[in-house]
C-alpha cells in the first residue's frame, strides 16, 4: 500500500507564549510570538523588547523571578507550548 503525504506542518515557526494571568510584559490572554520553538521566556521577552537587557547596568535584578520583590517576570507560570 502506497501512502502519499498531502499536508505538511513545519513545527519550527508559529509558536507563541503567554504568562497566565498577565503581567508587566503582557496582558491576560495575550500571546506573544516566539522566534523559534526551542527557546526560553527571558530570551523571547528580550527579543520583543518587553524586558531590559540583563547584561546592561543593574537590569539583571529587574528581570529575575522573585516572590518578595516586584519584577517584570513575577513568579507566575509561563506557557511556551502553543502552536498556531
């Protein structure tokens, strides 16, 4: 039996991520475009200019996830698995 492939879905593009409940980087329910499927939230937020560069000045302290201090990335859950 011969099978033919009729539809191809390339999984290396069209990925999005969000922060559950929203935060400073996005609104509740807002999905942000990821540049590639294998990445990290910090890398993608930096590319989208949603966070300051952690390697400049004291910005590293602003983008760390901490329960006791306000930050751009509070310790809420992030999802990085939506393919559109």
